[in-house]
């Protein structure tokens, strides 16, 4: 958020104006994560056979967890958060994702010489005397033969990641920072750690070529990329905090893209909003026209 717009970060974290709104997309993402993580922990890397893990029907379990996650948010003060039809649609799409992962288990989560190291592995590392990095890695596996760890970040997506999403450092730096802090925690070299985004697609675009329901993306994560990711984190810490306190002196970056979906632009909290400036421009033009 800070990288996108310093001032948006300030309004959210310093002024405490931000709110987190649940949606069918966030509920769906949480439910899919939980089912796949439980499946890996209990079945794939647990005491079940590989045949059982790849064929067990998880549709009822997914329905149960999806309803559990959705129940508190079905009805809000403004009405219903989603329709029954939408929930059923997301349910069937989630089943497709889970079954695809099971069917292609060896491609995405190999088991030969590999064991499960952790689910939701917590990273809690000090950056300086006042600021700490806290993160949770979705899945971590360990290859006993090579001594390598793999850090998986599961990402639910409507239609997958295009080339722009894959080039977006705001997305990809996440796992690079995980790699840096995980290596520090275990005291191992960076080249013993792999990072993978597992992209879980709800909707498949019509195409003459087969499109996978699930795909992997490995961002550049060598020494140069790690240095850049750490440089970005260091810049954020230096400019967003002063002696362990939030620095409220932040520079706004209004633009059509930055303000398009910004909640502070929508509710008028941001005096630098691109939308507000556009409104002022149009009203001035109207006044000039009337004066003529």
C-alpha cells in the first residue's frame, strides 16, 4: 500500500481510517486455502497413501468450510453480501480447483523425498530496534535428499495472472521477503530455498488451447532480486517510521490508476484524490461556460 501511495498508507495506518470489507472473493480464498492446507497436512504428507490423497472426495469438506466462512457475512447492514447463486457458483469452481490439484499433485506438491515442514509458518523478525516483519507462509516443504526448502504462496484468482501481474513487484516481493527472513531464521543460504506462487483460477477463459485450472509462477529470486526487494523494504521502514513511531509526513501520489479503487478516494477522505480534482475541473468548466 505504501509503495502504491504513501498517503493512502498514512490514512489507513496512521489515521486509522481504513476498514476491511469481506467479500465472496476473500471468503472463497480462505476456504480454498483451508481445504488444501488440511489435505496436505492430513492426507498428502500425513499417514494416508498417495492413492487415497489424490482420490479422496473433498467436496463435502469444502462446502462445510465455505459455509462456515460465509455464515457471519451473509447478511450485512446494507443487505446480503452475495446471492445464493453466486455462492453455489464459487462452490463448484472451488471443487474444480481442489480436484485439479489432487489430480496433478506430483506436479504441484511432489512427495518423493519430500516432507511437509510447516503450514502457515510464522515469520517474526526484527528489522531494527522498533520495527518487526511478521508474515505467514502458506506451505513449506523440505526435500530430505537435496536439503532444499520450498515456500509456497497459494493465490486464488478470478482468471489467473497476466504478464503485468507477474511483473508487479508489489505482488512478487512478498515471497522474496519470505525467502530472506526464512533463510535468516534457519541460518541457511538463500540457494537452499525455492519460492513458488501457486495460482488457483476460478474461471477459465475460452480458448482453442487447453488452459490449466492451476498454474505455478516462480518469480526471479536470485541475489539481485533479493537485494532489490530488501532495498524496497528498507526504504519503506526508513520513510514510514521515526524512532519506532509512525511517520505521518507522507507524500500523496494521486493518479487515475491509484485513485480508481481507493476507498479514501471514494468516501472523500483524501483531499488529494484524482477524482476530486477531476470534479473540481469539471465544475470550473461549467462555471466558465455559464459566465459566457
